C-alpha cells in the first residue's frame, strides 16, 4: 500500500536572491550568465550559472521572473561575490542590481500540493501573495512578498526544518554551491547542462569558452552525484570520498553538501563521472563512514 506524505512548508533562512531590475535586465544578464533569457517566456524560470572568465562558478542559481524584477535565487553565502561581479559591468547598462531582494522572502513547499494548486515544471504560478515555482516533482519554491502574510492555501501545511529542503535538493541532484566552493567548479561538474542551466546557442557570456570546450572537446570528467549515509555518520563539506579497489582506496571526489534529516544523512559530491554506482565508498577523513552513491535521476548527455 502506498501513502502520500503530508506537504510541508519550510522557511529558507539561508537562501536569498540577487535582484536585477531595469530596462536592460534581460539583455544584460544574457551577457553574464549561462542560461538564455531571450528564450524564456515571461513566466518561465530556469537554472543557471554565473562564472568567472575562466568558466569557474561564482554561483549556481535558479532564475525567477517577477513583475518588476528578475531574481537569482541561491545560497546566501554566494550572494555577495556574485552580486559584486555582476555590478562591475552593470554600470554600462540600465540595470539596478541588489545583493538581496528587498521585496521577497523564500520558502520551500515539499510534497504533493496538486490538491491545492497546479504547478508546472520551471513555471511561475502567480498567487495572491507571490509566486510558486516547481523545481522538481514534490519540490516547489514559494516566493512570498515581504508585505504579505502566508498564502491562504499554504497556511495549513506542516512546518519543517530547512534541512528537509537541503536533503531534497541532494536527493533530486539539484546542486547549489556555497561560499567555500566559489571559483572551484565549471558548470558541467554540477550537472548544469542536464538540468537546463546552460544554453549552447546564445551569444557570448562570462566563461563561455571553457563551458563550450567542456562540451565539444569532451574535457569534463566530473559530475555531481547524490549520496546517502547513516545519520550518525561523521561527514563534513569538503571531505573526500574514496572507492575501494583491489588493493587499497582511491580518491574519486569531494563532498559539496550534506545534511541530516529524519535519521538519515544525504548530500552531494562532485565525483569522477564514470564511477560505478554499486562499488564500495567511504569518507577518507572518517574511514568507518560508508556512503552509498545514488544513480542519477536524469541523463548527463547533452
């Protein structure tokens, strides 16, 4: 017998969005980020990346169009660097860039809410108090106007800890970096091409040469995978994952996200893209800690 999990509402204290507004918003952002704003409909959201000139990530974001501003939703720790770099060239365009949106705050809605409101993948659904955006099945962002109360249809949802949102991002393999990994990875190492975050048809943008080389010259050998472990496991961001070989243990990558929720640990790791899912893996810094690498819920093919 199957049963549905009661939908839950999570206030996202550690997440915010860079706000970009003004007449040149779409044109300007298109010259800076990996997704193609020119191809997006007015209500269409998208994953995307903001890179340095060498193609390394300053931030991985979820772009949300609103009536008056475009929001680049991401972890709070990447806001300052990304906003600073965006602002350097923004002085030549009619854009207003703010490191945090003054108008909105963010919640996650986790679980099936089709009985309350219909949402479509990567589409903004206007509500009385803001917007809903569907990131994946059972995972929505609620972008609430700071001036409004919680949306009436969402007030009866159970509240949950932010760790549930982070866990869901891990299990669905929707990566966002935090401050300690700024300028370390190129977008494809975080599967950005596989979740619709890179356009290979648009004009020039920061880091485009590297991103294109990764695709057309087959240079990228790493990808992002979800892992699970026992809740009591000693795992930290930045830890190394090793795989067991015939004679020893060999490094295959590092952990970029981990959280514990409901007696289980889950996280994301950037690993060799050709890893064997069923092999035996452990955390180097805590050799007794075994991790199980999960099969990806989507294809890495272009």
